């Protein structure tokens, strides 16, 4: 190696060798490589030039400075916080936010630490949204609340070159007293539905009985057929009970004779007051 350097110094002047080595150093320092999911925001003498990349590009040494920005989707968790709903119920709510930088120049030039700023504003937006909704809305209208949160955060981060892709309220923790009250409410609601269902069944059964009675009244023989069908059901297998149907017409003469044998009672005598009232009338 020393012999090669000595040979180069003999062939090439020393000042030219220094210039060549310095040129190689400057070229190596000026060449930059950026990955596909990154962008380089370049400042030349303090002035914004723009974003470069991906791939290979050139930076002027000393006068150019660059800031790398990651364009992949980033996510962060909003820590669980105790909040008050509009109907004065204390709940603990946490959420997760997904965002992506779509303009690297704005994310560097318009805001300091865009990621931290987005986290802080997301916390404030979550508190504002929970305070503007009642507990029932917070539990049942989760999609609407997520969309409202996303719109609020995205509207604030748009000038920063940041796009909020998704926001989700992950968990809503209620106090134990509220859980017991909601359980009682759900139980009462189920009982109400059961009573309504039972009443509807009774009404439908009554309607069907009325239809059956009308059919039997139009065709009295149907009652006899129904009676025989009932006897068939009673005289099932492994049953020692025997039922013999007797027509009611057989007992009609006996009922008439008994009614004729009963003596008729004379009318009760009227009192003097009743007689005077009748005469005066």
C-alpha cells in the first residue's frame, strides 16, 4: 500500500492528489439515498427547497440540510382518562388514532413535532366529544362518534400535512353503581317485553277461539266431532280410564218431568204501605 501511494505521488503532483481525494469525499457526502416510504425535506441556506426522494439524489455539502419524514401510517393510543358525559356520568374512555403524513414539507415547516401535537389535540377532541354526548349515545352510537372525532382531528391537522385515516373509541368503562343501574333497567325492559308478548298471545288466542266458536255455531256437528277427538286423546296408551259419551238428548225427558213436578209458589202478600202506594198511584 505504501509503495502504491509513493508511486501515485511520483506520477501525480501532491496538490492534485489532495484535490482528487477531497472531491471523492465531497461526492460521498453529497449523495443521499432515501427509501420508498421516506421523503427528504431539503433546506438550502435556511430556505425550504422541497421534498426529494425516494431513491438517489444530490445534496450540496455544507449549504444543504435535510430532514427525513416517514410516510407510513403511524398510530398512537390516547391514554385512558376520566371524563364527564352530558348527563353527568363519569366514564373512563380511551381511543386509538391512525394518521399518515401526506405532505412532508408542511409536516416539517408548519408545526413543531407534528406527532406530539396531534396526540395533544386528539386528547382534547376526545374530551370535547364525550362531554357533548350522553351515556346512551356514547355506548350505542360508536360509529358516529368515531367519525366525528376523525373529522375534528383531521380538520386541525390538515394544515400540517397530516391525514387522519381512522379513529376508534376502544373502551368505555363505567362505575359499578352505573353498571348495576343499567342491569336493572335491562331486566325491567325484558320483563316489559315479556308481558307484552304474553298479552299479544292471549289476544291472538282469543281471536282464534272466537273464530272457532263461530264455526261451531254454524255447524253444531263440529262440536260433537271435537268431543270425540278429545276422547281419543284422553284414551291414550297405558291409560286405564274409559270414557263413554252419552248424548244429552237421552236426559231431556227426565229433565222436563222434574221441572213439571216442582210446585209453583204463590206470590208473597203485599204490605199495607205497598197497597196504599198502589191505590194512590
